[in-house]
């Protein structure tokens, strides 16, 4: 049955979130209705709202949902009503990359996660004045209920703290997955993280699990750099200086074996590429506005250097998110140092605090 929910609708590009009633479509055979308990706020939500990433409007955003399964379609087998779940990005499950275990590189990633509708183009949400775009990352979780694809759900333990784990679905998976799935830094290697917001700090925490002997955090905010140290960074560098030069000094002239660019800033990306050691790899995680280009010194790359773009930590959420949840439970991924909780009704306060850099990871909580 369709059901009503309270959703934070963005009426048009740049407009504030408006809490209003919407009707959510009944679940199709492979869909699940989730009652939200918490939802993380990610920079991608804010980039879409600002019109920097493509989306139809009005729209319900939110893609780090966490909640309890309320209803399932008849083909759903992996979760049942009452299960606690985390919501992550969705994928088609049928293309070559999905079949190869790389759903973040699904051929349908953009339309499925940013298109505002299901794969067949059908909408999932209606407001008082007509259709509202939904299905954002297969969930649109800034609402009291979300209609999610089974493929985007990760079941967690009955005692899992959902208001702490919500960010695993995107931000933490992205930062940690970039290190653990893509870069896989070896023992004694050096790694620098550019931009230590939620994604960058997740990369620092993942690097601190083992491998690198030197983990360098680069940012402009002193408190963030201090937090990065607490979470495992061995050194910090102020991003306003000559960062590539500073990294060469820290690495005895060699440069860094691995760089994670998580700021979305093109200057930082240039510095990250410049700072690479021979055979070093730069992972691009931060997304600037569509159409952004960066000049690269081609000869500078000939020493076996690689630049790789990474989406969602190249993770399969149903395999990777439970591993992260286990690390959190064991105290190895101290997420509580990043998270600040806000009641859903205070979503604009959470956005303001995030934009001002006062909070690393805002998590909205639902009653
Ligand atoms: Zn696919
Ligand atoms: Zn995100």
C-alpha cells in the first residue's frame, strides 16, 4: 500500500529543505519500505541541492539512511520486517561491473542514483502539488519512510546503533573503501589524505588499521587536523602552503606512495598528483562540479604514477558495510568522534553547521 511520510523536500535548486507530507509508492516485488531511525548528511546531498550535480526538482535527498524494515516486496529474501538495516547506493545487478562485484561502477549508476526515479522512469513520491523526485541513491532517506531497492540494503545486528552507523552507507564506505579496496597500502608505505572531512577522516582511520608508516592529513581547518591526529595521522600539513613540497620533506624527498584527494578542490588535486612518489597512486574521491578539468604535467606521470577516480570506495555495500560495522563495534573505527546528532526537524541547522565546518558528520535522528 502507498503510505504517507514526512519528507525534507528541496523545492528548487538552492532552496532550503522544507518538511512536508508526501505519499510513498507501494513497494514493488524487489523493493523494501524502511522506517528511518537516522540519516547521515553527506556533501553530495548539498552539492545536488546547490545544482552542482544533476537532479530533477523538487526532490527528496538523503543517502545514508538507517532504520527498520517495515514492509517487503514478495521477491525480497535478504531482509524481513523488523530487521535493522543500513541504506547504501543502488545498482542494476546485471551489468558487467555489477556481476564482477563492482556495483559502484554500475553502467546505470548515474540514472539509478541521481535520476529521481526507478530504472523504468516511474516515480516513487508524490507531494500535495504533484510528483516529487525520489529514489535518490535508491532511497531518498531524508524522510520518515524510504522506499529502497533490496540491493541497496545492508542488514545489521539487532543491537546495532543505527544513529552511529548511518554514515557507513556512503561517506565512511567511500573513505575507508578507497584505502582498503583500491589503494591497499603496503607495510611501511606513505599515504596522504587531502581534505579531512568525514570521507578523508574515514580514509585516515582505515590507513591507521595497518600498513602505512606515515599517514599525513592535509586541510585548512586546525581542529580537523587535530582530529586527524587523534584518529591516526602521524603528521599534518596546512593546505594553504606548498603542500607537495611539504610532503617531499616529510618523505625524505621521495614523495608519497598514495594520495587520497577527498576535498573536491582542484588545487588540492594538483598538489596530490605533484606529491606522488615514483609508482605512486592518487585516488580521486572528492567530486567538484560537473565539467571540472585539471591540467596534468604528462611527463611527471611517466615514472609509473597512476591517477584513479573512485566512487563509493569501489565497495559492494552488502559485503563491505558489515565489515565496517564490525570494526566500529570493536572500537577500531571510532566513528563517534565524527558524528553529531540533530533531530530531523533541525535539518537546516545540521546543514549550516556542516557548511561552516563546525561538524564533521551530521546525523539526523527520527523518533
Ligand atoms: Zn550494474
Ligand atoms: Zn554521500
